[in-house]
């Protein structure tokens, strides 16, 4: 007998028919002799509708009341899922965040889980019941309803799996797993049967929307085996696990892209100490996140050129901040370019294999693709290229690293 | 300074614009120097949508989970109202049923309030805050969410007004008060400035949908002054109070009609002891509510005729039950008639004034309207007439009892 947390995302419980189908997946797990805890999101679209109401109300938004409003969608779905399970002859009951309780801090709107009292849920499981928990919601130290921020239902599921020492946390969603790259770009993309937490973290922060960074971090910290799988197919998904569990490690596990990046190049900057701080200080003050940074000596040898990336949404704001400080800092010219894409190869195997970056650079060079910026971490290499070359680059790299399906 | 509970029904908080308007009414009461507690319903239609979801799920409906689902609409509206009030510069916060707590029994779906812990709300008021309470919801002895049944938000408001010893409980709705009769039938119908609990009870049980019987009973038991008024007009509404508060009592306060009645006549019943029990027993077993009953000796003198009314929705079921027992009981013939309407004149003044019923019978006779069944209580006289004469009867009675507006 295994203990499994099954989490159903918004598209998996989007309407009554979906909820009934999800209930059948719970029943199948139960019929296989397993203990099951269910976590449900709100119906897809429901939370956005509630947020839109809050926006329409206007005024200074009190996040405590925001949480009272937006947590209601998960609550009703928890009741509906319990009813659907009962309809299949299964003993089930909803456990709201405050009933369990799922304790959080008081940072309403994006609270962190500080503790889960597992006693009631353990008792419920011991009685042969399936507890159904609304995701995304918790209880603050002053007994107010909190929510965990976007993707919060995944956090609930992973945290419950950790607290209850579950054997696995299954995240049911509208994709059937993690792929070596986006199958819409590379038809030969393969679904990974396993991926490490570290790789998943890089994929998440590089634009893969399947699991959010916080959930992966939490799973890693509590060593929760997370499976990403589809509500609409019966195939196994991708299991996110620690490195030790992966026997035959690929050097590169996947290739991701992010189009939400824009490049800013500052030409002919006075080459003097403190200039980098003078440039990035005002950007940080404006809450603009800077990602890749490279610095060159400029052609004349007396000044320096600096290139970095920001999120596309922040581009205009960043340029405005820089122009305001241009004279003071001594920047010759500001060149902005949003027609770029960041391509990353990710794999924990890089730690023990040399030549991964070199293969990337050579593959791109062979295709005549110019690399604008490079950045690396322990388990990934990212390059910035012109957007028009993005798909070509991904396909070439996918083949070069031996990721193509047979 | 007065203490006032303001309750906004579904049509008064049907969308964000309505919620903002309702918030302005709260502000006006506050600006007048009063302490205010707000109770909100779900957006009109929202609860029905949630109930429809529960119906679509099917299976045996666990009322505990039903309550988890259907209570969510009031929860989100409580948060939205608190935000709307904050937008007007007013300190406000939502207090959910379990946070207060509003204790109820465990009869999920139509729980009764067993107690309200007023301490947190008193503290909130003392701090100059406006508490916003979702109507309709409470907390069972085992810490489950309960709901109070249809019209439950009125119950919440009246119960809070009682517990907090409020000076008044204002029920904001889509009508501007209680009228002497339906203004769509009698253009000269007058809005009553005051009405007694007893009269309101009769009106409610006679089909007036403005306040439900349970809320009126609760108000009467706790001596809560309830005002029914419009969210969409600034005119004062109708205050429901105890008899002593009404100085100049009309003999008849109002005339109501109910079209949801059907008449069943049983002809030539064997006239023997126990026959009434034999007839009404099976109807009661089938959960069919019987209202007016009259019995006559039939033409031949050896048998009896019996006429009674049931709800229109129960008519076919009632006839089927009777036909099944027809031979055993000895019923000559069963005649059903749904083209009838019950007209009632209501007024506490009847207790001290003779001739009210007589005036009703004479007025109807003068118009050539045949009375099919009569029933009376201490403060009302009801007659059943053919539906086609209903409006004529109401207009004639409205004039006869001196209720027409000038």
C-alpha cells in the first residue's frame, strides 16, 4: 500500500464532467489498494473571475479580503469533489484550510506554509476516508484566510505530501509530462520518464509553466517525489526526483526557451570603478529584474560596452530609467532589442561532463546563428539569439545532444 | 448613536456596481453616527449556479458537502463588500461564520442558529470597524460549515441583530416595503409604514416572498425591529414591529393571494368514524401538506363530501395516493381543480373587531364571486375562489376595507 497525494489543476476540474472524471482517477488509485489524499484547484477561469471582481472594486486592495474572495473557488470545488467521490461509493470529505489547519505566515496573497497539523488528516485516512483539500488556501496566525499565490494548489499538494510522508504527489494537469523540449517546436521531442529537482527548477525558471519554482523547491526540500501527468490520458507522466534516483543520467535533459526577454546594450560607457553599480542600482530600485550580463571593452579601448537582459514587460521602463541617468553615469548610447530569445540546455550531467557548452556553441555556429549573450550555471547553459533563429536553434540542439525520439 | 444591522440581498449585491452602491448606503448610516454591522448574500444567481453544480454531480447528496459548496458565494461577497467599504475610507473587515462563530445545529442544508459568540464582533465595533458577515452560513458542533436554508441571510441578519441588541435590522431588497396588496394588481395599493410580526408571519406563509417565515419568527422572538427597504430607492421602507409599537391599528392591514393552491373534492365518502384519518394519513405519509379543509353532508344524507387544498406541485401525487386508497376508504368520486386562488385578509385588529369575515363574504357576494372553501385564524380570513375571479376579488376587498390610497 502506497500513500499518494493526487492534485487536480484548474483544467482537470474545469466543470462537473471533468470533476467526475478526476474522481474516477481517485477511485482507480484507491482500488489499487492505495491511501489517497486529494487536492483540488478552482475551476479554470474561476479564480481569474474573482480577481477581476477585486480589481473592479478598486481602492487600496486589502490582501486579507482579497484572500477571502479568491479562496472561495477552491472551497466549492473541494465540496463538489467529495460529492463526486461519494457518488462512486467512496467515503470522502472536504477539509478546508482552516479545518486542518494549514498554517501559514501572514503575507496575504502569497503566504508561505509554516506548518501542517496532520493529525486530523491521519485520522481521516485511518478511518478509510479520502480527505479532499482545497488547494491554494491556508490560515494565518490571526485566524484569517490566506492564499499561497499563483500555482498555490501545487504548493498545497507538495506540502501535504511532505507532512503526510506520502510516497508520491501526482500533479494532474493538461500536459502529460515534461518533455525534452516543446513538442510544438520539435516533433521528435521525448517525454522524460524522470527529471531531477534541480533540472526542473531550471526549466521552471526558464519559462516552462508546468510546475512553479516554489513547488519544486518545496518538493526538493522535503524529498517529495512529484509526478506530472495528464488528466486526459492514461499514460504515465514524468517523475521529479532527487539525483540519486536517476540511474542512467543524460548529460542534457532538456532544452527550453524564453521569449519574455529583451536585450539592452549600453555603448561607450566611461570605464571607471563603480559604473556597474551606478547602472544596476536604479534598475533594482525600479524593481526591474536583470538576468544575463556581459561586459566588453569597446573598440576604442577607453570605454566599455555592457549588455544585459530584462523581462520584455520591463523593457520600456528600464530604458526610461537608464535615459534619466544617462548623462550622470556617462553612457554613450542605449540600444534596446526585444527580438531575442533565450535558449537554454539543462542537465545535471553537465557537472561531470565537459564540453557541453562547447557543443552548444559549435552547433549554433554550424547553423550560422550568432550568439549575443551567454550565461551559465552549474547545470545549464543559456544563450541569447535573434528571435528568428530560435526554433532552428532548438531543433539543432535537440539533435546535437541526442534527444530526438527514434 | 444607534446600532444597525444592514443586510443586502442577492439583487442588492448582484454585481460590483451594486456592491459599491450598497457600500454607499453603509457609509451613509455610518456618517449619521451609527454603529453598523453588514450582512451580505451571494450575488443573485450565484447560489443557484452552485446548487445546479451539486445536482449535476448526482449521487446521494451529502448535505455537509453541499454546504461547503453553496456557502462560498456569500464568502466572496463578504470580502468584496469589505473592500468596497475600504475604498470609501471606512475600516471594515469580513467575519466568516466560523470566525465569529455563528454556532448552529448539525442539520446541514437548513441548520438552526443555536448561538452567536458576540465578543469578536463587539470588539470589532468598539475599534470603529464595520464587520461584514456573509449570510446563510454557520458552524456545526463538529466544526463543519453549515447553511441555514433558503432566505438564510435574513436569518443571519436578524440573529446578529438580536445577539448584538441592535436598534434595527434593515433588510435591503428589490422591493421598497410591504404593501397592503400586490401593487401590480391594485394600483391604489399603499406601502405600510409599520406591520406587526404576526401579520408579517401570515403574509409570509400566504405567499408574500419578501421575508421568510423563519426570519419573522426569529425577529418576533428576539423583539428585533426589522425594516424592509429598497436598495435602489431612498424612501423609508416598512418596519416590522411588535403590536404595542403600532398606535393606530388598522383592522385589516393587507390582502394577499396564493396561486400555488389546488383543490381536491372527495364526493360520497362513506360516513363513518375514522374516515378523515384514513384519508389524510396516506397524504401525510407522502409528505403532502394539506391546508384548508371543509366537510359537508352530501345530498343523499348518508355520505359526506370533503374538500381540501394542497400545493399545486403536489396535486398529481395527492390524487394518485387517493386513487390507490379509493376503494378501501370508500370514496365515491375524486374531483381535482387547480384553477383556484386563495385570497386572505390579514390584520391583528380582527381580534378586537367583529364583522371582518362577514364584510369579506358580502363583498365577494356583491361581485357574484362564489366562495369554494373558507378558513380562518385569529388574525386572518382566507377564502378559495376560482382563479379567474382572483384579481377582481382582491380589488373589491382592498376598497371594501378602506385600504385604497387617496
